[in-house]
């Protein structure tokens, strides 16, 4: 016959062993990597500009400064409901642009180019994000400019941003003087 004390000690030993095992499992298990949820944010109508210095031409690498804003009558919205507080953002971008090819009768100033850079987004709720950006003209549709970004720090960290640039207008003397400025509006930015 076992005493109440010995049963209690056995239960205590079993409980202690179970807790130790659970603690070991927590310590040994690697943390799951952060993953972006699909549809975190959709910003349907961004606008902005990019300035190229010196003007981008064949054989020239230009420094680029750009500004993007989604602060307009059509606010950003969160399809999955994870970020309803983010109604808009303003972004400052710095980078470089390099021409990969010149095409007759197409492209932005007949140029196929890639722009890479980093940006700082300031959100409507006062938080910030940093991102790494790539834009490029599409050889199959050279009048278009599309791209993507990765949020590297801050709000929405880990999200990928798919960017469709909407309506793009280069400087009027682009064909002769090179690409010095691009203005765009009606762009869509999807954070997921």
C-alpha cells in the first residue's frame, strides 16, 4: 500500500520532469521565421516623381532621388484586417539607375533601365519602414515601369511590395536630353 506522501512525491516528480521537458523543448526549438501575411495592405492610387542626375542616357549611370505619396482621396486598406491603422504613407527614395539597352521607337526615352535604391516610408500613424527597391522597364512592354520592394525594418517588416506604376510621364525633352524626371500617378502598391 502506498502512502499519500509517496503518491504526491511521484506526481511532483512527474510534473517536474514534464515541465523540464517542456522548457527544454521551448529552448531547443528554433523560432519560426517571420512571414508576411497575404494582403496586409493595398494602396490603390499612389503618385510621385523620380529625378535622375545627370539625365539617364545610354552609357550613363544616374543618381536617383524620388518621392512617393499615397496620401490621396483613395486611402490604403488592409484586405486581411491586420493593419487598418495605415491609411497612407509618404516615401523618400535614393538610388541609382543604369541603362541596359536602347530600343528604337519605345521605352521611356527609348531606354531600358533598372533603378535600385533604398527608401524610408512614413506612415499615417507616425511609424516608419525602410525598404530596398528595384524598378525596371519591361523589354516586352518598354513604355511600362514596374518593380518590387522588400520592407527591411519597421512597420510591415518582411513584407514584399509589388509595384505597378500606373501612368508615367517623362520630361518632354527626354528623347534628346536624356531622362531627367519621371512623374507617375494611379500606381498600385500591394504589401504582402
